[in-house]
């Protein structure tokens, strides 16, 4: 039995997980400078301790409706893809879960293409499903273009 | 790879670069002993170290080369071009072997007997056959994968490079391999010293007298006794400030040498330790470390800026003083770190003397290369990027610029052509000039070529100045060389040069005078890491614009002198008699908030040949910014070249002025597409802004915007008429007003739109019915005209338009002026007289 750590997070009520080893930090995306003419998923660029981080909106990436008015301040998970720093803007972070690889399932075949390519698998938790995201395809330029 | 070999490779590569340059100098002036000594020493060092490391192939070549050099040194052989070529061949061969060694860690397989045989034959004074030697292609080595100590470029350091030789000589006997230095017995030394009789003796005599150079056995380092060396080392280690030659001067025998040849001696005594008493101390640092330092310092500067920003808004002054101090120190630290990245431009020039020499032989032209300002420093990253363009341009000057020696003599010019390289600092830039005193550019030939290659048509050419025509040599696919030499003339080159230079934010221009030569001027920023930028506001957001592209700032607005005017949907600004096309930053970036803004500033931006105005809402600040690349997902947004963090911690995007202008061009195209169904060929770069107008009946007319100085709308009543001609009092002078074509286009009443053209000291107005639009399109005249004043018909923005022949109207305007009695520019009173 091999265990793996996942940072679990919520976007539009759905529970997602990202391999904890890939997550550099969790922060409030503040002082975001929008990038005109960029793709819709890009929230902008921000300064995180002297590094320029590109903020990508998870809701827009997943094709979910925008956050309702009055919801709490969003969070971002810091990820690195191809040497670039990204912040995936999400609604909230839940906890870090240790999950057994044996309970990991391949994604079902009936997902919309936008989801299918960024989901590596699904864990069946007691209460709900945990969808595991792949940062590489989530933030990769080529995949963003295709989306 | 073995550490020893790695060290050897770095050192040898440096030595060989020096040898290249020295040999060329030596050929020009064979009587200069010092140069020959330097070369000899360098080759000897290579040989000595090769033997030590067991690199037999290298050693054999170096040995044969050294033997030959020894002959020159003795004066037993005359130095001639063949000999130098041969020695250069052996240097090339050594470089090739070294490159192989660098790649594989062992000497590459190969046979050098062809070369060695010729070297030996020449040393013996026999006839040589240069063709027997296979020429080899020397791989290009990038400039300093390590920062070289700056002084290595100076001839004084040659001895320092030679120093390891000495050490090797001292230590080596243990290995059982006899090194040349070790071979010299004490008795020999004594004898040699005795032979060197006095200070009046020439140093070369001394050297020559010492031993048989043909065997290459002895360098003067060996002459200094071990005891003296020890003393010298001890002195150096103890940190006692002894003038380098002093220990030698104490020793009675070498004293004369010290006086006669002060330069090589310090090194011969104690190697680097003592040499350093004369030179600045230096260590090798890998570039990665420096890059890392640079990044850290950049971050530090940004943090400092943030701190300063905070402290400015606070009353609490306890932090003010230490913060000020921290700020100063950070600034100094930044400067120092920047300096470590600086390298003298001479590093990029090192290969040029050799190149020019080879070209000179190949082309049968006598060429002198003059270099000025080698010590001018610039960032090594920039240096690396300009090396190839520079080489190419020098090559061009030699091949195309200079005449053959016979031609020069026939023209009464000095037989030897000169290529001059100069570098100097100017502001935050380094300016490099490459000039030759050759024949200059052949304007007529370029014009023909332009037509032939379809880069311009004859009518366009007629309106172009020589300078404009000359600039076409930077156009892609252009080459005037009648025959393709193996050096240049393949039609790739100057456009690549220009692209390379513009890529690093530089500019290139040329000036050519027939019969006197051509001068290329390159202006490039000293460093790429930090640029000064203007922080501007538009659509409620801040953007950084690199200051290098901004020519000037113009304040506009209701109260300002300069007003933004509209021609249909396009904005233009009248600026010093010219119409400047404008691009609005906010709307171009599709910023919603920009819709309610009043443009208040126009930044005049120059990109290559193109000049436009960028309309912004606000100009906030100038700031030194550290350019950071954008993430890959943002690379498709071409209007931004990067991002930076400002003093207040916010991130701003850096605008790419080049991409902005292209985007502005696209906007114009899009608008055309809306207006007309037809598709416009946008593949051709040869586009220009044109003003469309209506005048009289028939097709709409078009004229290139650049010819028009101003657009005016005047009351018809202001136009004064006298016997069939019309004129207007305009800016204190009388300006003739011409009809378009033969029929009268001047209105009877109301507002008369005028296109104002100016020439040398005169102005004229062209009366038109209506100004329709300004469009950007390529000008391709398809039907030639049979009427004066019309260049032909072209499709502009999807409509067939008559293209106005500006020159025709200029001539008519001039003729009108000459008919008036009043001298031009005589002022108000005289023009009034003319009207009366």
C-alpha cells in the first residue's frame, strides 16, 4: 500500500485534489495586474515575494460560472510548470489528505473534453468524489490554447 | 574531463587568441621583437603544457611551429606572408585539436604530417608548398564561458599566461618527462648570464645568445635562479609592496634584463603572484554565479524601492537615515555586480585582425585595420550578440567597401585601404562605428537592384533620397555583389545584421559618400537586464514603455498647443509640419475603462524606420526596471515583451513598441476590411500610410501621407485670387493654391480643405473637395497614367485610386512662387505687396 499526499481544494462546490508535492505554496492572490488581450482563463500577473506569478482562474479554466457576489476572498495554489510560476485561483483549500494509490480510479469516459484532459483520476471518498487535477495540462500553454 | 586538461584548454584558448592578433601585427611589422617574443612564448607554453599532459599530437604541431618561430627570432629567416600563413595554419590546427579535446576529453585522431613537413621545410629555409597543407575549419568558441580577467587582453599579460610554464618546469622532473625549462642546467644559465654583458645590450641579443632557439630549449624564465624565485615568492606572499622588478634588480646578473625588458620579467620571476603586483588581481568566476548574483541584486533593488516607497508615506523618521544608507549601498552593489558582467568590446574584436589579414590575401587588397576604443565595456550578453554582426560587417567592408589596390592607386587614393572600428560610450549606450575609406555605396546600382528585385518601383525610387536608397541594403534578400565571392554577396547579411541589432534594442544606420567610403553606426544598450522605462497610465492600468523607443513626449488636450485631430476614424497629430499617425493605447488593448478617458499625452515612438504616436492617458514616472519574461501561456500576447515589479510592489507589463505598431497597422487593415469587401494583400511589408481624398470628378485620389505637411480647412473667402491664380496668406507668407488636375477644385463658398505640402523655403496648398480617410496599404501602381500630375492608378483600401504625383505639384508650386515678385521668406509685408 502506498500513500500519497493531496492538497484538496474546492472550485464551484466540487472537491479537487492536487499532488501535494507539486504545490509550492497557498496564498491570497492580491494586487493582480490584468493582462490585456490575454486568454480568458488568465486572471493576470502578480508579485509573490519578488517573483512574477501568472494567476489562472480555475473556474474559467473548468468552464464553471464566475464566483457569486459576496463570496469569501479566493485563494491560490502556487504551482510550477515548465519553469514558470503559476497561481491557480480557487475558492478555498480544504485539507491535506493521505490517500492510498489502490483506491485511485481512472477518470470516467463520459467527461466533457475540457475536463477529461486535465483530470488524471478520481478517488472515491466516503462522502463525495475527489477529482485529481494534473497541473501540467491544467496550465500548459498548448492545452490552454486548445481549450 | 580531467581538471588539468580543462584548465589547460581555457588557458590555451586565451593564448591562441592573443597569438592570432599578435601574428598579424608581427607580419605588418617584422622588426618588432616584442611581438615575436610574445608569440614565441605563447606557442612555447602550449607545447610545454601539452608534453606535460601527454598530448602528443598537439605537442608535435606546436613544436614544429615553435621551431619555425625560433628561426625568425634568430633572424635566420625572413618573415614573409607565406611564413605567417603557415604559422597561422598551425595555430588553426592546434585550435581544431583543442576543440576535439574539449568535446571528447582526448585528442582527436588525425595526421598532421602535411603541416609539420611544411613547417620544418620552411625552418630549414627550403621552398614550401602551402597548398600541401590542408586548411581546417576552426570551430567558433563562444566568448568567455567564463569572464576573463580584463587585463588578459593587454599584451602585458602575455607573460602571465606563460608563467605556468615556469612552474611546470620547476616541478616536473619527478614525472620523468623532461621539460624544456628543466633541461637547462645551471652551468648553461651561468654561461648565458655571462654572455649577457650589460644594460646596453639589446634584449633580443641576450635571448638569442642564451641558447639555440631552434631547439626551443630555453625561455628566459629559466634564467632566474631558484633562490631568487623563492625570494620573490616570499616577498609576494608576505604582502610586501615591492615593485615587481626589484628582486631581479637586486640579483646582479639579471639586472640588465630588467632594465632592457621590464615587461616580460616580472612574470618570469614569479608567475601570477608577482605579475599581480603589476596588474589588478583577478580570479575566474563562472558566468552562472554572476548571473545568479545579478538576479539577487535585482531583487534587492526592487525590495529597496518598495521600502523607500513605504518610508515616503510615513512620518516615522527613525528609519529614514538607515534606509537612505541601505539605499545607497544597494545602488553601489548593483553597480559593482553590473561591472562584473562588463567586458571590453575588444573581446568581440579579437578575431578581426586575423580575419582582415586573411581577407586581404584572398581579395588581393591591402587592408589596414584600425581599432579604437577596445577597452569600452559592455554587458557580456550584449557582446555575445553583436560579435557575429560585427564580423559580418567588417567582412563586407573588406569585400564590397574597399577597392582593389590597383584601383586605389589609379584613383590617387592611398594604396592601403583602411577599415576603422571605433567604440565609445554615449549615455546608456555604446556606439560602434565601422568605417572604410573605400568607394562608398553605388547608389545607381542599388536603385537598379531594387527595381529588379521588386523591392521598389521606379516612381517610388524617384522620390527617394540617396540616403533612403542606401538603407535598402538592410532589406531582406538584397545584395549588390555582381559575383558571389565565398566571403559575401549571398544576399544574406545586412538584413540579418539589422535584425540582430534591433533584437537587442539597438539601432543601425549608415552614411556613404561616393569615392570616400561608408560608415556604419550601431547604437546598442550597455545591458539588457535593466532598462529605463516610462511608466504610463491608460484604461486605469499602468504600463512600462522602454525609454529607448520614446523619442519625445507631447502634451495634448484641449488647452495644449498640440491637438489630436481625426481623419475619419484615424487619429493624427500635427507635429513640426508633419502628420504623425496615432495609436491609442487603451482602446488598442481593449481596455473598457479607456473609453471615458481623455488622452493627454502622445509618446512619439520610433521603431526602425517607422514613427508613430502612442496616445496615453497619463505619464507617471520614469523608473529603472528589471525585465522579467512572461510565462509561456502569455507569450502569444505579443504586445508585451515582459513584466516588471515596480517600487510599490505592483506588477506592470512592459509594452513592446514594435508589436504595438504592428497591431496598430492591423487595426487599420481591419477597418479597411469592414469598409470594403475586397481582400487586401497584406503579405507585403512594403506598406505606407496614404491619404484618400476626392477632388473633381472621377476616381478618388490618394497621396502618401509622408509628403503632406499639414491638413487645413480654411474659409474660401480667405483665398485671394489674381488673374486666374489663387493664393492664401499662410503663416506670414503667400502660399499658392493649386487645383488638382486641370479643372478648378477650389470651392466657391464655405470651407475649403487643403493639403499643404512644403519644400525648401516654400509651401503650397492643394485644393481638394473632401478628405476621405487615412489608410495603410501597400502601394502598387497597376495602371500607368497618361496625364501630368497622376502617377497612375492603384488599388488602395479596396478602391481604385489615382495616385497623385507630388513632384509635379511641387514643380508647379515652385513655378508659382517664382512668378511672384516678392522674395520668399521675406515676411508679411512683402507678401502683402505681392497680393497688392
